């Protein structure tokens, strides 16, 4: 992520209709975003081209507690 000083939010389900809207609003506000998605194909290219979105592929239900803790670390909101 290019703007390391901006706050970071974690969005689960970012490729869904509501998730995409939330990601767009967070990026528009200057936040960095970590997005957990089952398929990165559902993430619009405009999001990933901004450099402030990190896409994490996988189901949140399949992530270990340690994986979730790692993804949540440093986030101001989930």
C-alpha cells in the first residue's frame, strides 16, 4: 500500500454489492483497505489500481485464528 500513514480498514466480503460500495467509500476517504474475498475476480480493477487496496483471497471461515489476527493487526475498523 502506498499511503502507509493512512488508517487501514479490513472489509470481509468486499466483492459483494455492499462490500464494493464500502470499499469505494473507504478508498474515497483516503483509507488503506484490506479486503478478504473468496474470488478476486469480483473486485473492480479501479480499486486495485489505486495502490491502497490489499486483496486477500480466501473464505473468512477457512482462516485460522492466527491468520485473522494477522489481517486485523493495525486496522482501525473491521
